[in-house]
C-alpha cells in the first residue's frame, strides 16, 4: 500500500494516468493544440478519454489516450510516449506502425457511427515523445502523404501525424510549447501555461477520488500481470513436458540402435528402419562403438 502511495505522489506529466487527467481539462488541452498548430479553436469536445475502440480492437489492448474534436470537426488524438519500444521478434521500433494503427482505429470508429468515408473529418494523430525518434533534433516532425514523383503534390486525405520531440534543439515552436517540453522533461515551470499544468497535477494528487482510481487501476494491472505470468508458466511447463518427451524418445532410439549394433546381427539399414534414425546417425553410432 505504501509503495503505491509513494508511486502516486511521484507521478509526473509523463505518466499516462496523469497526462490523461491533465489533458481532460479543456483549457489546457485546447491551449496546447492552439499553440502547437498555431490556430484559434473556439471550443473542443471530448470523445471519451481513454476510449477503447470497438468492436474487436479491445483484444489488442489498444486505448487512445485523449480524443477531442474542435468546433470545425477536426479530430485530435493526443498520446504520451515515454519509451521508444521495439518489437523483439522483428527488432524494429513500433512507433511508425503504431501511428498507422491509431489512424486506422480512429477512422474506423468514425465510420462505424455511420459516417460516409468521403465525409471523414480531418484528423491529427499527435505523439508527445520524450525521445528523438528520428535523431534529427527537430522539435516537431509533421507527416502528410506526398507523391514521390512530385513532392509538391500532396494527397488531400486530411490525415496528419505529428511526432513531437521534447528533447529537440531546433525548429519553429511557440514559447508555450517550448515551456511545455521543458516541463515534460524536467518538471520546470517557466510560463503561466506550465504553471497551470503544475497546479492541476497538484490538485489531482490531493483528490482522494483520483488517488483511489489510481490505486484501483494499479491493482487491476497487477492482477493482469499475474494472470499473464501464470499463463506463461503453464505454457512453459507444457512446452517443457513436450520437449522432455521428445528428448526421451530420441534417447530411447539411440539406446535401441546401440543394442542392435552390439548384437551384430542387424544391418545398418535395418537398424535405421526399425529405430527411425537416419542411416548417417547409425553409421556414427557404429564408429563411436
């Protein structure tokens, strides 16, 4: 219990839990989008924080952190990314495909609500990364689809992906975005905007309902991890038993072949046929005898 309380007290904006709570405050989320995109937004509405997109996508364990729509029906998905994860099977970084997947989830969710595909609204998938994925030092990397044969020709599908780099060193960003980066990186308050964020986090940590929500969430995560470990151990045992049987069978074949060789009344071909060993393996056994 004390460990959880300490963990809660030490949470920062980098925590998914705190990030979602802070960005659920309209004035903060709206200002962040305005400063980032250098536009004026009259209002935003939330399309359910930490929304799990239906129907089958829950099985992937993917939840979109913050989804909002502005007064012009542009949809924004905001995500905090602390780790630059790799797929251990392919040894490739997952962020690019993650952005593609999030875009697909967002579009499909809109289509499931009866939206004709040609009326899909403009979308922004925005990753706030505490690492420089491209290692070019940009504060912001903005991506749209362009023609390779003519880079001035843009596909007007109105889908934009932005990868923010809080460790960036150059580029054109506003004072408030730079101060937001500094706050994410080092918890430094340098503007009224980051003071608002810092105050909000302080208020959240004093809220007993928020603390209880965090502890319940951690308990559920712990249960899920334990269930996963139990399944993994069970599968490991099954694999171990199967491998053990396979090893035992192989050893039995070798032992039978050795006994047949010792009797000296079986040809190598017959021994190979009766033990299901290769002729090469039987010849090696004879050389070792």
